[in-house]
C-alpha cells in the first residue's frame, strides 16, 4: 500500500504531564479511557519500551456500538497488537499496529506518534496517525481518537 496521509488530533489537559503520562502508559490508566465511546478496553499485555508490545481486547458494550458491529459483520471483541517503536518518557511514544479486523480489506500498518508537552495550563497531547484505507474509516478513526481524549480529560478532571 502506498503511504497514506497523516491526521492529527490534540487536546490540552488541566493536569501535570506526569499524571497524563501515568494514565497513558499503565494498564489501569489505559483501561479507564482507551477506546471510543461504547467500547471497553482490557489490557492483557504491556511492555512499555522500544520493541515492547501492548495487547488489548476492544469490546463493544454500548447498545449503538453493538448494533453497528452486528450490522457490519464484525466481531464484538477484537484483539489489538501494538508494537512500541519509540518510548521517550514524558515526551513521546511511537507505535505501530496492524489494522487486521476489517472484513474484505487486507491488513495494513498504522503508525501513531503521541507527543506530550508541558504548557502553562497543563499538558498538551498531540496524536499524529496514518489515515485508514478509505475516507469513512479514516473519519471513524479520527472521531474515536477524539472521544478517547475526551474520556481521558474527564478521568483527569475526576482525579482533582
């Protein structure tokens, strides 16, 4: 597959970079916010280092999401395998995973760069990631990542 365009989403959290990093890089933290609305993430393996892996289950749990998954002919739970390419504590994480759960589409790689920056009012996080195989899946991926950042913001606000 030829190189796909990159997309970015960003959010500034009213929290320390250490708190954001902790929720981004621990099993408990990830399970609390990872995944779009209506989905539950269960981390089964986490080795946060270059060459390490993150394995998690993504399960549809919301009624609308369950209905969508059924209509699309997708499984209710998918296993995601993410490889850590770069880990620079409190600054940057680069991951590579394979989109291998889409019926009728050959599996392909998705690279995500996550950058963390301390700013005056908290921590800015920028996600830059490869577009998906078509416009609809790309829009869904972007919306899902925006929802994840919103869930993380809610979680951080509840910690105060």
